[in-house]
C-alpha cells in the first residue's frame, strides 16, 4: 500500500482547516490537516475523507514542547503528556505514550498514512535529533506489533541554518535513509525561517541538494512550501504542501506560538504568470484578469473576495503541477526554467511600465539552482561538487 504512485506524483497537497475546499473542487488527489484543527472542527473529517483518497493528519507533536503552542485549547484536547524532551530521550514509557496516542489519533481521523511523532530540532547536534530517530524506530515497531499496515512518513522539522552545511545535510540523509528508507513511504521536510523569494543562493542550493539526496532513496514531501516547491518537484520531490493562499512558510516564532504562519499573503493575490503575489492596486494597474476553472478575476471590476483568491490559487497551483507529470527529470527542469524565465521577463516589464514595488530578484536564483542541479547525478559525487560551488560563492561574497 503506497501513498504516492505514478498517477499522483508530482503533486500538491493542500493543508486545510475546514471543509471549504470540498465546495470548490470535485475531488483532490491529496489533502492534509493538522490534528489540533481536527480537534477544533471534528465534523470536517467526513467531508475531507469523501473528497480525497489520500488524507494526511499531522500529529503536531512538536507543539508539546513549546509553552505557548501547547497552551492552545485545541492542542490540549489531544492529550499529549506535559513533559520535557529529555524525558522522552531517557524514558521509554513516555515515548510509548506519545507514539500510541499520536498513531491512534491519526487512525481515528481516517488518515491514509502515519506520520511518526517528531520534535523540532534546530540542528543535528541537538538531543532532540536523537529523540526523533528513536521515536521513528519505536513507531515502526509499534505499527508492526499492532498489525497497522499503512505507509509511514518520518518528519524532519528543522531550521534553515542547516542548509549551508553540507556535513549536516549528509548526516540527515544518512541517519534517516541508511536505517529506515526501506521501511518508509517517505520523509516530510519542514524547514523553518525559509523564504525562497528572499533566501540567498547557498540556502536554495542546500535545500535542493537535501531533496536530491533524499529522493534517490525515498519519497520527499515539503511542508510548508510555496512556489519554490515547483522547482523541487522538478528535482525529484514527490509533492509539496501549503495552506490555500496562505501558510507557505513557518518561522520558529510561529512554531513557538502555535500560529499557522499566514504571512498576510491573504491580503494579496497570487499571480502565477510572475510566480509572486501583488496587492489589489497593483493588479488593477496592470489590468490583470485571472482565469481558471471555477473562477474569473477582473480587477477592473472590484477586489475579489478571499474565497475567490483561494480558488484562483488552488486551481492554478494544481494546473501547473499537472504539467510536470509524466515527464523526465530533464523535461521537468527545462519546463520550469522556461516558466521562471517567462515570469522574470513579464515582471520586469510590469515594474518598468507600471512601477510595481514587487520583488523580482528571486527568479534568477531559482534558475541558477535548476541549471546547477541539472548536472547532478550520483548524490555522493554531487556533494563534492556542491561543496566546491558553495565555497566559490562564499569567496565572491567576501
């Protein structure tokens, strides 16, 4: 039994908080929801299960170790024990309690795969990194002992600081793939404080390399992730996930607070032709008219509703990713380079002709990543090439 297959990969997994999406589409290949939102709106589950054959329920166990996040009412309804991470490391009975509760909550919600409990760990030298590996190992044993035959994901929730350190990237790949890749459906990467439109080239290349190494041995899902997810799909990721027109990234502060990371993008609208967001006034300046299945947007009329913006985002995201299916790696890379180059030219023209205040420097970096990754083949050989490239970039910045 697999979560991913040839028909649904590469894919986009909308992360929802309610059942609105069931009114906008006839069905989705995938859907995801956080367990605390299940506790908030439990009546949404039948709608979601009827709307997709592949439902992911994130157990959000990382929230149990942030005082503000774990104080939220809906999270407390889950019932995770209130203990320190060190106790998870030293006492198996506490780990067993976490594992049993998180797995059974996912099963009760009707999840089509199990996400092993996990903690946020900013680095591999943090004790919680070892705790995560132990939780994963014991979760696999628990599922086997209880004859629970569902695909299993390991979730790696870490900080973007690791992306420029090749030894750390290699360590993550080794620790998760050497011992577990043949027993996992895949790995979920959740990188905090990562913004692909603002990050420099070394961070973008680092994430691309991490995905490249992992996908050679297991499936890779990035969550949350925005438009850069399409670049990573071209490089072998199976899917990426985000909210619908919101929550394309997460910061450590938002993890600590237990907030969703909306980034206020709901105040703007996603323009797929430029791979970026602009506000209502800017869209009216350029005379933007967005068309997609189920929604039409004409800014010469009035500012669209939040629901229309969400449907526009969802339809365009799904349509773009559908163009990548059934293509070779080289074909996907060429397709993405062409799409990003067109977006760069169009946005440059908009800025020149309409004086838009919109970031347009990220397109070139995304293309650089694709061009560099085009030369990658064997992950071990590629590591040496990437280290040399990162060193060269560091020298040029000095």
